[in-house]
C-alpha cells in the first residue's frame, strides 16, 4: 500500500529524503533552474513523473493538457519530462522549437502493442471486407500509427471525439488500448473494433487487494483510470483520466480517503493540490504500488544533462507531417463540421 506524504512546494526536495540526498537533489535542481534560464527553456512534466521533477516543471499535466500547453510556449526550447510519444507530439505541434527528452528509451507498452505495419495490414483487410470504419488511436501510440489514423484521443477528449467527431454510420477501429476502448464503447454506445493492447501499469492492479482495501476503508472513494481492466472499473466510484481525477477530488472539501488506481506518482499532484485528503495507492498483483518503468527512466540528473548537452533532441521525421495534421485536428481544433475522409481512402 502506498500513502503519499505531504507535498513540498515546487523547487524543493521531496519529503522522505535524508539530509545528504536532499542536498544533492537541491544541487541538481539548482543546476536545472540555471540551465533553464540560460536556454530560455520551458519544462513540461507529466503527472506520472517523480515528484522532484514535477516540482521543477513550469507546467504539469496529462497528455491532452501538455499537448495543448506546448503550443502556447514562447520559449525556443521545450524540455519534455515524459515518454517518447509525448515528446514527439510536442515536436509535431511545435516544428520550429527544439524539444528535448531526458531519456530516449522512455517508451510505452501501448506504443509497442501496435506496430504501424501491423495496423496498416489490418486496416487493409477490413477495407477488403467492406467494413466502413474510421481509426481512432489513443495518443499512447507512435507517430506512424497516428499518421494512419483519422483521430487521436487522450483520456481527456476521447468521449467527445467518439460521440461528436466520428460520423454516425462508421465503425470505430480503436487502437491500441482495449480497456479504454471498451470503456468508451460502453459509455457512448458506438460500435468498435478493439485492438488487443494494454498498459503494463494499469493492467496489473489487484482486484483482490482493492476489495480488501474497500473493506478496510469503507468510506474511501475509489478513483480508477479508464486504462484499467473492466473488473477494476466496476469497483470504482469514479473513472476518468488524470485531469478528471483532479477535478473530481476538488469537489470534496472535508478530509476524505481516496483509493487511487493509476500510476503512483499521480498521488503527488493530488496531495500537492488537496493536502487535506489521504491518498492510498491500489496495489499491483506483484508489488505494493504501480509505477511506470518508462516514466521512471527520467531523473533529475538526466533532465540536467539533456539541457546541458542539448540532447537527446526530437528531430523531425517523415511521418510527422501526416501525424501533425491528425493531432491538430483532434486536439487543437473545434469540432469538425463535416465528416473526415477515412485514413487510407
């Protein structure tokens, strides 16, 4: 079980570190802030980053918020503390800016679950069989998959896209997250063809432990991300993406216990904003808390080093041209007034 300590103000070492470790973190943090000033950089951090990284960020958020905020950044350099597909999204929406990622190995199990060549072959088979569909891809996908899609969604805008932007009369090929797709299918009633992919973090929450937690904390409110399997969502009092979780928690004024079924670092931001509450992480089947190993590849030292060295940098790739169009249409523009011609037609 994971219980979050009270959050520290942005820019300070997190609670729980000894004096020597805290001093080291403070030294690295000071270097990052100095480099940020020299470069004129803006640091973006996902809610699943460690607290000490979120504390230094200019903007924290989920995938949708960070994608939108990246387009408003005036600085010439964006340091993206997240995973590769997020940094690529920032680059596609900001071609003229330099986008740095602390560790290029920071990938995503959902990206790996849907190779672009496999998706393209499957789309072609569907067309050969006379299926009328549009492809909706979760933002947790490669740029090549985005380029093959009609729409890109995050957990924050997925319901709107499925309800209001995919024309009626079309099936929806939803890739790559089967759990989010199933959740949206039940929510909207739209027919879907679900790709067999899942998030390695949200896939392994323990139903047995969650039931036990709910018995031990009968007044607790259970929050679950829609990337979770159906058996977890059925036990949740509220299902939604990370921004939706924050808004939901904001409605509780009196001290409340929350059972949180999403990546464990999300609780740092919840505690920072609403410290009157208690946040208990739902255990995974193999460990006491669920942390994304890809997100964990980013460290304060790597943030400093990428700013110092100007690398790793996200460079423009050929598939970014088409993917950028889909991203902008899906994440930045108002609802479409006319049907979008399905990708590949």
